[in-house]
C-alpha cells in the first residue's frame, strides 16, 4: 500500500491522528469533516495515497468505483435520506487543500450553500 509519512490523511488512515469514523475497511476510510459545510459532512479517502484525480490512473479504478458506490449507503446511514452531494476538489485551482484524494459527502436539511 502506497502511503506518505507526512500526509495528514495517511496519518488519519494509520490511526496516528484520531477521527470520528463513519466507515472503515481494508481499502477505504470515511470520517467526519472537522469543519463541516453542511449538517452532514464527512470525507471518504482511499487508504492508499493518491494525490488527486489528476494523478490517479487505471490502477485506482477499483477503489474509486468502490468509493462512489459506497457513498449512497453511508450518506443514508448518516441521515441524508432526502439527498446528498459528492464533491472532489482537484489541485490548487480546484480548491483542494489536502493533497490526498478525498470525496466530500454532504447533505442534511437546507439551508446550506447551493452550487
């Protein structure tokens, strides 16, 4: 498994930094965002380090597909039965703040920012 010693999300995945876990298995970790932008806001990461979609390749297709397929179940379990949003920021111009691929899963009752 490819990990980075100084990556914040790799450190969370290794358990070095505590998080409020939503889901964990051998390949994926989902945990609550520490600065939520919606009533329900959690992140899902691959445990293996990938900087962003910009640097992902065919070898990441399985884990990316797993993450997108898992998102609806986790969102509903967290109370987003009426809908949710998936956001993946990529690179500095895309608003990515942590250089480890992650999906924001956001939902819950409005009002919160529309896109």
